């Protein structure tokens, strides 16, 4: 009896000793690193012939590099809203990029923001016991740091260091950052490095026994591009112009910032159980599309289109996931993945409760972390009414990419819309889907051969599926009241 008691005491003592040496929470830390306007072909590990990205190469080599990774939209604000909510941004009423609010605008864009009723990743993870931080670009409201609209702190970020849109006047020495509601003033350095500095400083204050969620939203390589001179000098030999050298150096500076952040995680002993996700909000900007886009030398690689397009280059982006001890190294995956999948996946990892009535467009992609395919309950669908190409609606369903134009009852293309209001709703609600495009992306990554005429029966089935997805989305999207 005494021996049995001693044995039980020894087991209990050992268990307590192990518990004292190990954190009580074995759920992973989660870090999302989001670039702005990074092209599918802009990284060395995605085939860029000149830009060197050794730190991102290392993350890909020791983790998973995804070839079929999609953002929630082909432009910044809706892409970010989709990422944070796991829902098409149309459902939140964010259809295009959000400009700073003026007193009024004809299409009510001054009203657009991610409404407080939206449920976000940081909210759910905070409720599950995570520490949460945003550092970088916000761009989810028109009245940034104003009481009339919710701010990052209202969506579950305990600490936030952000700008409304771009770093201003450029990436170098920005002066428009706000920290937890207070203007920071002019800073010395480059935006992505400043974001890493803030994230690192925040991590140093966190409870080491408590998990964290960190959203690093870099401004780079969105215009106005500015890069460290030592990096620009390295690329002048291979670039066709000084502006292109600036762009190459800008991406290289992002890579350096990622390297510094990973090193900080290791120094703080927070690396081993941390899932790191690296991606972009949309595809690359078109050179000289607007007056100050002279350094927009991003590349879509083999993809068709650019930013603001519903062909793949608009929203098919780089996607890298790295998690020491869980994700096996040297994987390349063609699983169809979306930033919409982050919310259900992260909540599954965090044991966070997702409201049962929350209508999600993403799915749990944990199988992909183990090198398996993902069974999507429904296809990915986009409705971008201000697209630069003629097709406003797109869908990825397995290997198939489907696109369609929107026309009115007279067969005319509907006008491009930057917002949907009570006045413009009938235009998109009653539009007909026409001019079908159908591509097999496993053999035609460039969307060059339209198969719609080759297989009419398949085309009809895909059009019906696209039609259902579009109608469901329009009928469940937030619409802003017209006028003031």
C-alpha cells in the first residue's frame, strides 16, 4: 500500500515538473504576413529571375509552397475584409478599395467600412484566450481613427499600429501611423521594417505562456515605392531602369523584414509552435496605370491579367505556410486554398468557437498542412463589379476556372461599379451572366484556351453553377443606403 502510494506520488511529482517546464497551452501561435500588390511571380521561389528572397525561400523549403492560393478579392480593402471574416467581402458591403471619407459621394463610398456586426479572426481568437496584434495597413474603413466607424481595436486587436491605406508620404520615413488611437508622427526607417519592429516590441511584452495571433500587414510593394539605397544598388545591374531597381529592392526589403521577424521569434523562443502564413492581398499593379505608378514593376508570372482583373493574376497569389514540427518540409501543393479559409482553420487550431449561424465562404484546410487535398463544400466565387477585364464574375471549382460578363436586359454591359447602393442594387441583381469563359487550369495556367465552345454540356453545367453562386452572393450582400 505504501509502495503504491509512493508510486502515485512519484507520477504526480513528475507530471507537475513537466507542467512547470512546458507552457500549459499547446495550441499554436498564428502569424499572418500579408503583402500589398505582390505579384504571383515576384518571389525567387515562384520563379522571378532577378529578385533574391532567401528568407522566404527558406520558409517555403521548410514548409509548404502553394501554387493555387487565392486572395478574397483582386483589390486591397475587400481582400482584407474577406481574410479577416472568412466571408466574401461582398457580404460585408466592401466591393472595392475604400478611399478616405469626404462629406459625401454619389455612390455612398464615404459610408463604406467593415461594420461592427462582422465577426473576425482576432475577435474569435481573443475570446479563445489568444493575445492579438495588428501591425501595418488596415484599410477596412473610410473614417480611420474616428469614432463614427469601428477601428481595429473594435474587431479584437488588443494592440494595433496601423495606417488607413498606404504609408505616407512613402515607405521611407512614414508619418501617418496610429498606435491604439494615438498619432505616432514621423518615423525613421522603411515601413515593413518598422512594422517588424512594432511586432517584435509587442511580442516582448506578451505572456510567454499564452498563445498569440499576429497580423503583419506590410505596405510593400504598393506604390509609392521607396527602398533602401544599398538594396537598390544591388539591382541596378539587372534592372531595366532605376524605377525597376527600386521595385526589385522593395520586394527584397520585404524578404529581409520577414527574416528579421523569424529571427526575433527564435530569439524569444516563440518559433517552434508558431504557424507562419505568408501571402498577398491581390496581384501586381499595372505599370503607369495611374500617375504615381511608375515603379509598379510587379509580375504575374505565367498568369493572365493583373490587379483589378478577374483572370487569375488578379487574385491568385503567393502562399507559403511554415510550422516547425507540424508541417513537413519541402512540400509543393496544388490544393486550392483561399484567404477565406483562414478563419475556420485558425479557429479549429485554437479551439475557438465559431457562431453556428455565421455563414462562411472559407473551409477548414488543415488537411493541406499534412500534404493532402482539401474537400471544398462549395467553389470559390468572386463578383468584382469594377474589374478592368470584361468578366465581372469568376469561380474556381476544382481544376476549372469559369468567368462571365454581366449584361442588362438589352444585352449591354452593366456599368462598372465601385459600390452597391439601394439605387444600384437592381443593376447587379437583375444582370444576366453571358459570354462564358471556361479554362482547365491544370493544363492552361495562363487561361489562354476558352473551352466553352468545345464542350457545350460542360459549359452549361458550369454556367448554372456560377449563376447559383452569383445569385446567392448578391442576395446576401450588404447594400449601402444611397445619398448622404
